[in-house]
């Protein structure tokens, strides 16, 4: 028995080695390089996406911070406007109250004056009415001097 049953095994092994070398150069090498490049691009894209995500998160945080600050400022300005409006209202109400008090005082003085005039006129007329009533009751003229008791 021979160790090698057939000498054709050696050329087949040789051709397999040549084929393996040829395939590794023409197929497996470029495919491995293509896969490595793809992995590199995927990793770069993932890093870039992560950087963009962090950048967007920072921008969102900044935006939210600015919104909070703007709201605080708006609230502060609203409080100032409200305070100024209340102060203005207080001044206007005080001025109108003073004006109303002056008008009321003037009206009261006018009413008092007219009341005194009306009372004086009624007193003068009451003497005349009393004489007229006395003349009608007595059916004769009476003296023009009133008699006071």
C-alpha cells in the first residue's frame, strides 16, 4: 500500500492553494476592505448622529432656558404694569374723590344758601298770607304791622 493512493492529490492541493490565494486577492480581500470601510462609515455616522443628538439636546435646553427667562421677564413686567396701574388707579380715585368731595361741599353750600333764601321768602310770604287770611276771616283790612308774641 502506498501512502499516497493517487498522485493527483498533489496537483489538486496545489490548485486549491492557488485558488485560495487568487480568491483572497480578488474576492475576500476587497470584500473585507469593503466591510471594514462600511463598519468605519457606520461608526462615523453613529458618532456624528450622537454628536448631533447632543447638540440638539443642548439647543433644546438653551431654548427651554430662554423660554423660562422670557416668561419670568414677562411676569416681572406684568407685575410692574399692574403695580403702576394700581398706583395710577389710586391717584385717579383719590383725585376724583377730592373732586367729588369739593363738588358735594359746593352743592351742600348751594343747597344751604337756597334753603335760607327760601325760608326768608317763606317768612316774608307767611306774613302776607296771614294778613290775607285774617282779612278774609274778619272781612275787613288789618294793619300791615305783624304782631309778635
